[in-house]
C-alpha cells in the first residue's frame, strides 16, 4: 500500500516540476520583461496548489490506515474483555470447591496469568486513549497504587521480599502511565538483584523511593542510565527502553527523578511529586 503511494507521489512531483519548470522558461522567453513578476506570482500559486495536492495524496491514505487500525484495536479490546471476565469468574467458582493443595496452586497460576492479561488489556486501552488524545488523568491515592503494583508483581516475583513504609498521598495524574513507571523501576531492581531478594519501597513527604540491594551502578554508567536503548549488561533481557520511558513520563508530569547508587551496595530511585 505505502510502497505504491510513495511511487505515485514521486511521479506526480517529478512530472509537476518538469511541467512547471518548462512552462516557466517558455513563458519567460515569450513575455515582456515587465510581466516577469506577474509570471512568478502565477507559478508560485500553481506550486502552492500542487503542494496541497501532494499533501492530500500523502496524508489521506495514512489517516484512513490509522483510523482503521484504531477501530480494529478498539474492537479487539472489546472482544478481549469477555474471555478475561469469563476466566476470572469460573476460576473463582472452581476455587470455592477445591481443597487439594496441588490443584489450588495450579488455579493460582491461572489467576496470575489472568491478572497479566488484564494488565495488558488496561495498557492497550491506555495506549488507544493516548493516541486519540483522550484525557487519561484521574485522582487516586498513590499509596493504594503502590500496594496494588506490589501485589501484582509479587505473583510474578514470588521469591522477592517487598518491604513497604507508605503514607497516603492523593494526586491527580495519569494512573496507568505511573503504574508502568513503578513496574519498570521495580522490574529493574529485581533484574539486577539476583542474589539479594529484597526491594524496599517508601512513600514519605510526597517522595516515593524504591531501593534494591543488588549490584549497584557505576558512576560513569549513571550518566547514561536513562538513555534510550542503553543497557549496562547486554546479557540481561530487555531492550534498554524501560528507564528511558520512566524519565520521559517524569519529565512530562513534572516529577523530579533522582537516582543514588553505589557499586555493590544497590540502587535507590526517588520520585519527588512535590512539584506536581
């Protein structure tokens, strides 16, 4: 589709330039000198009209493609909601009748997988709203959000101990975007704490701190840690965009982001919400 579109636009542009160029020089040679300025104005108007036609040819198919993609995403999102709800409802019903420990553990894994699907559902809904410029800001208690994210991640990182010291703090912000920020920071803390299975989370005086007890970060690396695609250890999974997304979100929402780390002693990331 877009290959043919590029070809058509190029041909239109090339032919238009040839016609305008040839027509201008022919008219210039056959016209009196006093008419040159009028001739230039006429050809400038024709060039502007040609530019409008080119932009129309370029943008309209792209707009149609994006609109169709958004509609497909919304329809898919709507269809996903039913099986997720069905799985959750039936799991809850089955759980009430089971007493076998092994079966209950298997059921717990299904519930965790369902929670992960729900998370992806919410993120897809969030991305659609962001793309269509819809308002995603809401009022919520940051303490409750942190508790919610810890409970969700505990099911994934079951061997990690999460310590929490949290004060209530109501803010008005993009809740799903902030959830992704918290998840990314904790995920990085777990990833680089292979031997120390502990994450400390504190929320005091409008400052959220997330501390791991892992390998720490060298001072030279700290200068690049928020760069896009940068990874300190290439053997680790991921693409190096997690902390870049964290910084971009913080900059957009006026959250002051700080990081303290010492090689071999772990890393603490601070999110200061006082300026929000």
